[in-house]
């Protein structure tokens, strides 16, 4: 097993950023990869601090790649770095060129927590042909809707203004709105490609259920799992092993 830290300075970011890779030790040339998307205020170390990635990497014969996105909601910020483009294009291209990681769409998986759950759904709904499966754990799938409707305030409102722009009317149905993206992705999402997980005590539980209702209305197949925890590590620790079993059922 290899655990590798890299520091990059991509053109669309204009800043240094780190990635953490965990690669199995079986010697294959092209591993399937799980792109791990951290939550708000997080870093590329978050998943490694919560889960035994080397164990899961060897068990499932898959690589794990954790990048960083600051508090960007994985968006191409109107007056800041282009985090969405980085995570959907630049980072995969770099990793697949320099490490034994597959570039085939059937080998691409997404798993995001909180803000990263918003990112995983946004990436999948924007490019459903690029990914095999995507999971959201306590994901902020309603972030853009809340901001557009003036339902955010204080620090969160200022963060989302940086992420999505000052024109709230343009946010609903736009490139950062999971609901609008789902409408456009209808008919392109495959069976068993979408998994939403959320604890019953999570503050985003009702919003996740509403998002499920939206997917159902649009005819988009999905799975929804819940547990008795909140928006916390107890929930993530319960969900994550099950998510990997769902991603790699033949392992």
C-alpha cells in the first residue's frame, strides 16, 4: 500500500493545494478510484483521520484520492478559484497521468461528506457519464436553494455569496443547484448510481428527504439510507463501510 502526499498549484486555482492518495499494493496498472470530497472547513486529511483507508484500499482493490476545496462548495467561484473544474478535470487528469489509476468512467466513484456531499451530487448530476456511482453523506444538497431563497444568514450567507455569486435569482436552476442539475440529468442517471445517506438527527435530514422527493418526481433512480445519528462522525463511521460495500459489491 502506498500513501502519497502531493502539492499542486493548478492554473485555475492560483494557489497551492494538497492531495492525499492511497493506492493498493497488488501491483495493478489501473485501479478504480474513489474521489473523496471533504466537508466545510476540512482538508485532504479528513477521510484518512476518520477511516482506515489503507485497509479499505487493499480490501476493495481501489485507490482513494482526497483533494481540497476550502469552503468553496466545490464551485467555480465567481471571484475566486475554480474548484469545480479542478476536481472534475484537472485533478483527475493529473492523478491518472502520474499514478496507476484508471481513467475509465466505470472506475470513477464519488463520496462526499456534508459540503462534499453537495459536491458529489453536483458533479454526478453535471457529468453523469463520467462516474459509476456517487454517494452523499449528510450532504448539503439544498445549499444553493437555501441561499437563493434568502434562507441563509451570517457567516454561512457570506461564504455562499463567495461560492455562488451575488445574483441569487440566477442560482436556482444554475450550475451549482443540485435540484436544477437533477432536472437536466433526468434520463441520464443509471440505476444504482446515486446514494444519499443522512442521520435522522442531522440538521439536513429534512432537506435530504426533500431532495429524494425531487429525484423521485423526475424519475431519477436513487437509494436513501438513514441511521439514528446526527451530522457527526458517528454517522459517517456507520455509513462509510456500507457505502464501500455498495460501490464494490463483487469484492
